[in-house]
């Protein structure tokens, strides 16, 4: 049975993609901690990050770093937060979001009912920032 993330990756469930390549994708989460909160996910279904092939995990982190750098700039944040939790969905994913303090790391404060228009705007802002940073070949139109 495919995971929720595989269904998003395959287009069975809508996703707000900001990055797409053969091995790794990134899309906005439905429960953001901050504007632009993105999940970086390998296309391959890997349950635990410790089970990922080293080259795949490296690529996930490389993409997360690129996205985090852009988030800091376009959302005017002090840092980019990054967490590999892995309990919500049994498919490796890295949370990346703009952060201004440790208080921003509280998943209890996630917005479980975000405004879809705001999510769309954040996704487009992030795509524009990634293109401006030279990553256009991996940035989908929408």
C-alpha cells in the first residue's frame, strides 16, 4: 500500500509542490508551523531515515538546505528550522520552515486549518525564490 506522500507525489492527492526531481520532491505541509513550511520527501518509500541509502538521504538534505536558505530570505527569518521526526507518516520526510526562535519548533502550535489561499501564495513565493536562487530546473510551475 502506498503512503500518503506517495499518493501526493503521484498526483492522486493534490500537493503544493515547490521542488521536483527524479529522487526528491518538496511540497508545503497541510499543518504549517510557519509560512512556507515545507516537507522534503524522497520519491522512494523509505520508512525511517536511518534506513535510507546514504546518497538518497544526502540528496534529501541538500534539497532541504537549498529550500531553507531561500525561506530565510523570502520570509525574513533568523534561521531555517529542520526536523526529521517520522512519526506522522511512514515515509521519510524532513520538515523545513522559517524560524525566529526555539518556540517555532513546537508542533503543538501547528496550524491545522490554514487558509488555502495563503498556502498557495506561500508556495508561489517559495517557487519564485527558488528560481531566483538558480534552482529553476527543479521548480515546477505549480
